């Protein structure tokens, strides 16, 4: 859907982490239709403080957004809803 390097991939993954009940790598990959390795790499990137104030944690294979930092959660959620509707 989005080419490699497109920032929308990050927003899509963040939206999935926020929206899914148990956002594992497998579930995020399935929901976003992005390759497993891409989701894994992007989540690692997001966890490295590349977006100021964004905090992502992983507990028993499930990801969670602990703090949104400078991001607008409502904007990410809106983007995700529209993107997922176009994927499926």
C-alpha cells in the first residue's frame, strides 16, 4: 500500500498497536498487510526515541503505546481507520 520509506507505514503500525486488542508482531503484520520483518524493524525504530516523547513497550510479545509524545493520537487513529478500510 505504501512504498518502502514512506512515513505512513509508521502511522499505520502505530494505529494498529493502538487499535488491536493484543497487538503482537503477527497481528500487526496481518492487519496492516506489511511484512513481518518490516513491522519488527519499524517498531524497533519507534522504540529508539526517534519521535520525541513517544514511548512503546513490549510485554510478553504484545506492544503498547505508553506515551504519545508530540504525536496526536486522534490523528493517528483517524489515519488508521481510513487506511485499514482501504486495505481490506
